[in-house]
């Protein structure tokens, strides 16, 4: 009997020893913020994977906004990329695409797995490196007007269809201490990504940016200057408050929900800020009000626009696997298991339910609140899309645009000056390649 027990113990030790030898540690860079909607659900997603996969240890670093991008750039420069990391499909993650720091997920995941995702998500042409460095979790509209319909109606206004409609609202709403529209820009990227890209699409079109990149047009051309002038006019006409330039990205959603502005401009992902937080049971906008009092609209028509109704959109963010992992290695297999989990119907349903995005994975169902349900309707109603500026230009160029938009908002630079600075930055970038 004692020999049998000893034998069982030896087998158990051997098995546990085998697990210890096979245990893999993955370094992960996650993009998340603790006060962001869906954060508790995000934490649980990672905890559930760890519990179900005891042979894999996750060493997770969590950052948000510019600190994330800065740290990823530092890792790339040092040649120490995390095993699994969060990536943008365009210039925001240019170093990943251009240096092929991520594995080709077409090869790693295979056609049988990828058939469950939309064609736009699996098309390598939609990524900067023209290969599948990451799998977009969504197709993202970066420019959406969140409109407090009830506030407008209470003040005698209809939903805006033209720039003139917005301008007419200024005197009455300003007298009540309410902004017509709000777009916080202390973090520099929101104005460019969430409105200016749409304005460029309307005033100049994708063909203009294509021509710039082909050396056949310049940022000092009238179309680009006119696009910058639209932003200048929004501040000059009082539609935007110059104080918005000093408001941080995380502050504005609460201000809009409390009635400080009739309209809030952001990306489609921002619906998650307004819905019920499962941890607290509270919502910035109650579900009943989401349904009856708020609508999602494209920016109104602009005088002089060439492409009426286009809205900036881009393949969404997603997960990548470091190209440094040896093919067929235990680490590569563990990373593949993690990626497939993150894109599973169960996890994607959680993301959909928290308003993070509308998944590119087909057939994902979730119990969503009214504002989230309005996002795919917005997509259907606004099928014409244009480039997002930071999706097609290098950071050395679009960061100059971002800073220029801040200066325009503050009234310290004119559109022509910002256009000239952008052209100079572009020429310097070309010379450095």
C-alpha cells in the first residue's frame, strides 16, 4: 500500500514537474485606463484566461493614451518588444508595420480561423505594412457627433444639418452657459482624429492626401488651408469654446452628460463612457435617456465641401504577436492561444456589451444599451468614409498638425502658418527616410 502511495506521489510530482518545465511566461502590453468604462470587465477577461491556462503566466503592463505609444516606441528602439501587444493599423503604430515587428497573423492564425471575421478586417491592404500585423477588432468611425436632442428641442432647435444650423445656436445657448459643441483637445490627438480628418475628407478628399504622398500636392495647397480654416471658424464663430483646448480627454464625457454642451464630438468608441458601469450600477446617461434624448450624427455639411457626407473611419485596433518569437516554439503557441481567446465570441461579446466597439467577428451577440445599439445604425447611415489623418501620415508629420490645431484653437496661429509648418515637417521627414 505504501509503495502504491509512493508511486502515485512520484507520478504526481513528475506531472507537476512536467508542467513546471513547460510553463511559459508571456509579456503583454495592454491598452486600458482604470477609470475607463469597461475596465472591470477587462480585468476579468485577463483573470479568466489565466485561470483557464495555468501553464501560461501573463506579465501584463497596462498603459493608456500617449504613454502607451511612447513605451512601445522605446521597446521597438531597444529591440525588446513584448510577446503580445496592442497595435493600430496605420501610422500610429508605424514602427511595428515598417520594421515588421509583428508576425503575419494570416499565417499564424490561418484561413479557417479568419473566415469568421469581416473581409475588411482580414484585408492586409487596410494596414500600413500591407500585411496582417494585427487583426482589427472593429472598423472604427473616428468622427461622431453625440447630440443631446432634448437639450436642442428644449431651446427650440432641430437637429443640425448644416454649419449654419450650428452657428444659429450660439447666441441662445451661450447665454445659458451651454456650448454648442465640445471637443476636448488638451491631449492633442482628438481634434485631428475626431473632426479634422473628416473636414479634410470633405474639403480635399482622400485623393489630396494620396497626391501629397506621391509628391503631386502640398499641404500649403488651398484645399488643406481651407480645411484648417474650418477649424479656425468653429472657434471664431463660438461653436467651440477656446477653453476646450485645456480640457483633458477623460474629463469631457462627464461634462457633456451633465448638459455643458449640446453636442460632443468623439470617436464611436466613446459610447462606452455613457452606459451603465457594471461595477457601480451607474451610468453617465441613463438607458432610457440614451434611447429618447440622444442621437448619433455625422458632422453637418460644410460650406465649400467637395465630398458631402463622408466621415473619417479606419480599421480598428487589435492584437499583435512579436515577430521575435521562434516559429513553432512554446511561446508562439502560447501567444496564439491568447490571441484566439481575446478574439473569441465570448470576449468579443463582452467588448460589444461595454460599448468598446462593434466587433469585426461575425455573429457576435450581446445585450447592449441603446446608445451602443445606435452605433451600427450610424455605420449603415454613413457608408461613405475617408482617411484618418494619423492613419496615413507619419507621426513626424501628424504631430505637427496636432500641435497646429491646438494653436488654432488658442488663436495663436493662422491656418496658412500651420499649413506651412506641416509642409516643412513633411519635407524633413521625407529627407530623413
